[in-house]
C-alpha cells in the first residue's frame, strides 16, 4: 500500500464514522482536544526520538492542523523503555499523552530490557523509515567500515562504539558479517545522536551508530564522517557508501511512529490518525523529511498491525543470529 493509499483509507474510515461527505481532516464528533497534549520523547535532546517528536509538533502547528498546545518533554531512560513503562502504568486511558517509538521498543522487549512492548500500548501510526549509519571524527584512523571491523576483530577492547541499547543490534550484525564475535564489542551507551556526537568530539568513543537524521547536520558541516550506511542502495542526497558496497551484506532500517497509553479512547486515536495523515502530505513535513534524510512510510490500522508483527519476528531472528 502506498502512502497516498494509506491516507485515503484513513479518510474513508472517517466518512464511514461521521457520515459527512466532506469532513474536516481533523474534525471530531466531540470537542477534542480541548487542552494541551503532551508529546514525549523517551530519550534526550538530539536523539532520534527527540528529532521525530519535534518534527511532528513543528509540522502540525506550522500547518495549523492541531491548534492546542503540544508541549514536548524529554524523558530519557533505556532507549525509551523507562517512559514506555510510565505510559503503561500511569497514563492508562488518557487522551492527552502521546510518545514516539521505533524499533527500540521491540529490541528492548526481546532483549529483556523492558517487560512491555507494542501490544501493551495503543499504536497510533507509523510515520517514517530511516537507515542506520556508522560515523567517526574526520581525523579518525577509520576511513570505512572494513577498517572498523578489522580493528574490532583484532582488539575489541580498543574500539569503543557509541550506541543506544537498541542500536547495538545493527552493529552486531556488521561484526557478524565480517566474521567477528558481537559479544566482544565494547559499547558505550548513549541515548541518541546528540550524546554520541559529543562523545566522539571529546574522543571518548571511536565510532558511533544511529539513525541518519541524528548525524546528518554534523555530516554536512564536516564535523563527522560517515563510514557506511545500512541501506539496500545508496541513499539519494547522501554521499555515503552502503555496507553492501563494502562487502558486508547487512541492511537494516529503523521505523518510527507514535503511540498512546493503553486503552486510549477511540475518538482520540482517530483524531490523531486523521491529523497525521494530513500532516505527512504537508509542505512543512516534506521539507523536514528532505532535510533529515528519512522516508515517509505512513501506516495505520491493520496494515500497521501486520507490519509490527512481521518486524518483531524478523528482529527476533536477527538478534538470535547476533
């Protein structure tokens, strides 16, 4: 299903519910929302979660799609696992709490870092897809992925890899593809690109891995060098070789989307699905997507549920291999 088809499906569902031939894209049967809706990133500033939720708020407000306050909160902790627990245990049934999630939700649960997963909350919509990238300082001795893999295999203790907990999985796959042992990798845990960039510039870590959007500004400014991207093909607008082009058959993308608390009222879920369907077509969102080098992959409903189940199964297999 294409993005436009998915959006059309959302709008068709609205027609069935409301009976209106030309509904306002964010109209609701009852007044909602009437007050602030808190938009939370379960990681620190500069992380993928932070960049995503702020992009959503920017587009919704710039395009006047949502006209109530949308305060953004950063609630870092274990790559979103801590706030996920808060959402489940504290906000059940609320209609004024929304958070951003990604592949991290699945990785955390599969690795035992969280007892909760996507089935424990209300999944609202998938918004985007972006690829993982490995970066280093411009003066680094590592000039490509094979340099990094050679060093990791020779003396893993000397190569410190900055990664959020969930971003260790794609690096593990690279090490496996190079014939190394992922269990020997020396990781330094950072919640997102902001912390990783600071650690790279201080010399605390040798390389970092995360989503392209977390590093793209520093890459363009020359502050960081990209060693390889885990995409199927070269990413347009990004002059970075893929892992496959460097002989490492690893491709892995990260999805991001929004979720609400368990038992979130249906009127709120439908409102946000309509609002987001309108948002992803807007000029503001499209400009943000181009700037941040991610691909809009909007999904809701059964298609989103199927995607979540299939992705969790695939990730379980990948983690078993690593």
